[in-house]
């Protein structure tokens, strides 16, 4: 099992920055293949923001390319999402998601990000 705990959300003005953290723990963290961030805005489906693989290959949603950066610190079992030039449309609940090499999927509880115009 893997537990994911997000932190770093909050309220920020448009153009501002936030850094989200996702700390992974549990007996099988070494089996994590890909870890990343999804978000869900009110009334919308949850969507991929960015993820990073065990080989450090990254993928970003088109809407955040050039503004968001995902990184990982394996010594701390933590993944970060640096969000710059935030826009009101970035508002939502941001969830950390990890997939194991066996295909198991784990989710965090989410952290709210609100960008005011």
C-alpha cells in the first residue's frame, strides 16, 4: 500500500505562484512507476496536470506547459509541482496520484488551489 499526502494549496492572485508537495509513504513506495498531479474544477472531470515516471520522463497538460514544473526528490519520497503564472482557470482541487509497476493506482486526499482574478 502507498499513502499520499498533499500540501501547499491555498489562495493566490492571478500571476502568482504556489508549490504543491506530495509525500509518499508505505511499504511499497519503491514499486511506484509514475507519480503526478490531477486536478478537478467544480463541475468538471478530473484531468491530468503533470506526471513524472521513475525514469524522470515528464508529461504535462497543454494548458500548463511552460508554467508548471513537476519534480521529484526520491530521498524524501516527495513529488513537487511548482506552479507559476497562475490563472483563475487553474482553480480546483489538486490530487496526487501514483501508479505502481503492477498497475495499482493510489490517490491522495487533495488540496485546494484557488486563483483569484
